[in-house]
C-alpha cells in the first residue's frame, strides 16, 4: 500500500508571484533546501505535460549531493502541477484566497526513510519557499 504525505504553507503574496517563484529556476535555487547546510546549485524546468524538471541539491560542505528529477504529467496554470519522479507521484496545488495562496504538496512516500522524516524535510523546503516569496513582497 502506498503512503501519501501532504504538506502545505499559506503565503502572503499574489497567486501570480507564488506561481512564478515555484516555476522559475532562478528562484528555485534560492529556496529549495530543507536546512541552511544544504543548497540547490542548479535547476531547470520545461513546464508542460511531458516536460522535464531537475535540480541538484548539495551539502554546503561538499560532502554529499543528489539530483532530483522527473516529468510533468499535468500543468494547469496558477492551479495545479502534477509530476512523477523516480516512479512516485507528486501533486502541487495553488489555492488562492484573497491576498494569500496555500501551496499544498501531496506525494508518495519512499521506503528508505521514515514517513515523519520525509514529511519534515518537504515541509522545511516549503517553509523556505514561503519565506522566499514573502521576502520578495517586502523588497
């Protein structure tokens, strides 16, 4: 049986800005890390069904790194992005409510790491995304 994990964050920003920051490689490399000792060095996106995405995450001390890559299966602008990566599914929803947008990610858990650790890591990355977008609103 597949375990599904959902994480979410509500961001004080217009929907168009949230979408742009989620789908722009120059932004992704700024927010895509679970902790300060990690960073994303490169990112690419071909935002269309059948298009590929990838990012390279590395420990800042150079001790470890990995690629995260997959293929988009559905893109509904400003609403939903679905993809597959490593045989697993991911859906990202963008739910606008006035001056806020909730980003909700639902993904299939993998079997190597505990579900709670996966949830915490993905939530930490999403929290970094929230901080990044809200900081852009203040600039």
